[in-house]
C-alpha cells in the first residue's frame, strides 16, 4: 500500500509574493492561516464578537493595503500582530468611554493541586480573573499591551520586540515594570488573592 504524499504548505513568503502579483486566492489563504490568531488577540481586548469581527476585517484590510511594505526582515505573524495590536488599542481610544474588558486566561495563573481540589477554588479563580481584568485594564496602554502579548499570547521577548518595534532591552524593562505595577495593585487592593496569582510578576522563559 502506497503512502499518500503530503502536500507541502505554501510558505508565507510565497503567498505574499503571489498576493503582490495580484492573486486574491493567495490572500484568502493568508487570511485563513492567521484569522484565528488575529481574532484571539482581539478577543483579549473585548468580548463582543461582532466588534471583534469588525476589527478583524479592519486588520486584514490594512494588511492587504500595506503588504507591499513588509520587507521579510521579521516573521510575517509578528508584523501582523503589530497591526492587530495597534487596531485594538486605536479602537479602545476611539471608544474610551467604554471600559476595557480583558478576557481572562486561567493559564496565566499557576496554582497548586491543593487549590484545584478546594471546593471554593472555582469561585476564587473567578474572582481572580475579574480582578485581573480590572487591574490590566487600568494600566497604561504600553504596559497593558506588553502583558497581553507575553502573559496571554505567550510571545517570546524577541517576537514582542518585533511586534512593538522596540529594542529587546526595552521589552525586558517594560515587562518588568508592567508586572510590578500589576503586583503592586494586587497587593494594594486584593492582598488575599496574591498567593493565587503565580505567573504574573515572574520572569518566565524568554
């Protein structure tokens, strides 16, 4: 029995070249490849699915219009993340009367087995998620965004530097300050939740 030969996936570079040559199908493939990641990142900033869909369309429209400026010096997805993060923060600025609602990600908070087995753990986790959203929403935009990219999206320091177009040292110092602000706010306003908030405030892998 002959094994089926798997079709190799077209690289981002080749797809981009095809788009620039006028291929709508190639752009559709790029959108299909990255739409879930874009939608997920936008979902960190708002819960309204219709708003997220509108923003995602805005993001990919900007990508289409600016694709000729992408020079392949960085990975395509980090360039795309930069456009997505900018679109999200611009949207929040335009709708400044609305309160940012950052979607919680329980993976950010590392708890021990004893917490997971506790009958009150679900309620405590829900409270921690709510408090997390409130604290992160209150941070200045540059600290909020870097926490979202690192703690929620799991980007490396190098990728964050590319997304935000800043130096690696700036990523380190800004992330340190953002984590410290988060921790200070948690200690000041919700000290009882501090033992549960394990990951934010730690260095983690670069």
